[in-house]
C-alpha cells in the first residue's frame, strides 16, 4: 500500500470512528431514560427514586433506569410506599397510583 493510500485509509478510519462515537452519543441521549428491561420511556410516569438498598438489590449497576413494573418484577414482590424515598419526584402521584393499583 502506498503512503498516500495509508493516509487515506487512516482518515477513513478516523471518520468512521467519529461517526460511531457521535451515533453512540445520540443513542445515549435518546435511550438514557429507557427501561433497561422493556424499553419503556421512564420520563413519562415512571420516574421515581427508591431507597439505595432496594435499588442495589434490583439493579446492581450504577447506571440505567427501570420502569416501575420491571423494578417490581426484579425485586420479586409488590412495591410499597415505604420503598420510595421522600424525594420530591415521588410526589407527582404516579408512585401512589402504582402502589395502590394492584
């Protein structure tokens, strides 16, 4: 391969790597709030905060989201109000509705 072809190949490789990185960043922005089990957008009415011990039991990774039904499935029991922290995000009503719906 000539020197010119090597430079061209490297440039194409860098361009491809940049495109991949941009695509991953775009994907991350779109998928940041998707449930890791079912893909549901958790920003609609599944954005909540549970106590750390419960979260670690259901989701040992530091990053990622779970919708309320998938969290409940992973925990293996019905969620109760005491599972949730007193964070303001939990006062929008969907946590109370979810815990009383079953």
